[in-house]
C-alpha cells in the first residue's frame, strides 16, 4: 500500500507526464523534466526511508541476540547451580553416613 507521500508523488508525476504529452501550458510548467526531478526526489526519499527501516531492523535484531545470549547464560548458571547444589548435598550426605 502506498503512503500518502508516495500517492501524491505518483499522482503529480502522472499528471506531469500526461500534461507534457498533451499541453505543457495547461499544467503550469509540469513537463517531463520536472517529472524526472520529482521522481529523483521521490527515489531519494524512498531510499532514506528504506535505510531507516533497515537500521531499525538491525537494532531490533541486535536486541534480540543480546536477550537470547543473556537467557542462555542465565540458564547455564541455573544448571551449574543445581548441579553443584546436588553435589554439595551428596557430599554432606556421604559425610553424615
């Protein structure tokens, strides 16, 4: 789905293209070169928007990786604690017997 800005650029560009083929005077200066300039501006804007989305995706991915790493370390620590806790209890039981 096109955003408002994308729709506006497409409509203005389409009107400029139609106007250049019919009567450039009727569209008050919107000719094919001005349409080309509009498209370049649109593509630059679109590229910047895409780059922002990619940056957000990279940040979210990094946050997820850090969360997974922390979870794995926490689980490992819990397993080690349980294992050492059992050994300590076993050692105490064998000493008492």
